C-alpha cells in the first residue's frame, strides 16, 4: 500500500515548490529564450540534492536532474518532464510554469517518502514545447533512451486521463511566377497567386474525402508586392495533423500533389520545405486509462472523457520511444469557456488556488511513480502494448 500523505506534513515542501511555480509564472520566457528559467529551476534542484547536467540532449536551456543519493543506482529509471517555456504576449497561459512545479513536487515526494524505490525518478527539463519542438530533438539525440516511461501533467479546464494530441508537421510552399504590369502587359505575366489560390481550393476539396482525424490549416505569408504587379512569388505556410504518423504522411502526399497540380495548371513552379520536425501522436489504451482514473479518484478528482484531439505536442516524439503519461488537471473549476492560451487561464496561475492544483498534481505523479516502480507486471504490460503499437518488436 502506498503511504498516504497529509497536506500539513509537506506544507513546507509545497510552499517551496509553489514559490518556484510563481517565479516562472511572473518571469515568462518564450521558447528558445528560457535561460533564466532553466537557471532558476536547476539552482532550486541543486539545493534539494540533485546533480544537474545542463544542457541535456544537445538542447539549449535543457537539463537533467539526478538525485545525488541515487547516482549509482543500476535499476530501472523513469523520468518526470518539466516544461517551462511561455507564450508571446500571454505569458504562461499554457500553464507550463506550474506543470513544471508539479513534476518537481511529484519527484520530491517520492524522494522523501520512498528513497529506496526500486526505480530511479529523474527530472528532465524540456524547453521549446510551444515552438521548435525541443523534445523532438532531445528524443532524436537519445535523451530518453534509458527510461522506462515518461510522465508530466498539463493544466487544463477539466480533469482527464490523457491529452489526445495529433501527429503533426508543416510545409512552407513557394510558388514562382513572372512579374509584369497587371494592366499594360498582363499577358507577359505568370501569376503565382493564382497557383496558390488553386492549391488552397484543391486542398479544401479534399476535406470531404480524407479520414475524419485529419486536419490542415494554412495562411498566405506573401501574396504579392502590389495590385498592379502580377505576383511573381507567393508563399503559403501550412500545418497538417492526423491521429497517426502514417495518416499524416498520407495527408502530406495529397498536399504535395495538389501543389504540383496547381503549379502545372498555372504555368508556375513550386517548391516546398518542412521547417519543423514531425510531431508524433501519443499512444494510449484502456489499461493505462484505468490506471490514471484510479489515481485521480484516489486524490479526490473525477476524470471526464477526453475532449477530443487538442492540437499537437513534441511529447508525442518521446512516446515514439517510451510510454508516456500526460493527463490533464483542471484549474478553472471546470469552466469550459476558460481555455489554455487565454489571458484568463494565465490569471488563475497567480491565485492561491494553484496550491491545491500543485498538491493534487504532485500526488498524482507520486502515486503513479510508486505504482510503476513497485508493480513490475503493470509496467511490463504497458511497455509490451506500447512496443506492439510502435512496431518496436
């Protein structure tokens, strides 16, 4: 049986970690600029007895924190992930400041009450979730190869066992035509904007015939120079999403064929590039779902069904290698109108209500860490199902 934790016996610890969450909330740094955030977190963890490797996984402003008392541990290891990048203009409306704090509290609770847990729990700081996909590069560089599973909690407007994210990638199209005076010599021009418009129409026609999990959305980055000049160069920026990487790649092929066809039909030329890595989906199943439901109920929270696909995240790439637990924790009082990336959501982070979310979230990760650290059969089943899905066996 797991040791029950009373809030009053860890009040000092909660206060310390809450101060970390408040610091990050009040000093937001956007993706790629998390220098001070990373420094603050790693200094905090050093004082709590962790040895820091920074950067980690060849990613700027990342880190790995290992309990000094368990440096020589040769058994199985798991990782709690810390996100701490913010958004332009709206700061930590993503909730990453307290998501980071929750991972740290969960690890510290296990360190305090189960110093001999037969699994070592490390903390890894993963910058650039909102932009550039830091975990994609860290995964590629082997940052998670030695771990059994990864876990973190995302703040949201409901309690749910997992975050249903989609596989995702991008294409940046450039259509090339020929400039000419749009009134005096239109016959001498080759209109790149016509090609772009045709591409967009062709993609919209496909919406009826792609699988329901597929999405795409795009913008015109450059549409021409002036109305009286036949557009010579037009650029489109498109994102694609699907329930699986396989469906995503099929959608990419459709998109590329539409671009070729639009160029051929208008006498233009087209080129494209993928500027960001493929984001994987998270694999989830009923077995893992029941584990999380039981844990949420034990800490006094009732999970709702998944709200459906909610964008994409680089944590899907960690899941390409190992199982991932990524539940959602409500901080809004189930106010469905208060959503992530909204200023109202960010304002909640400044309230005293966050201590309860921090406490509950820390306990959820504490219980998950204990369960999978002591129940070898459950961990084995989770890993086997994950390997089968990812075709790693």
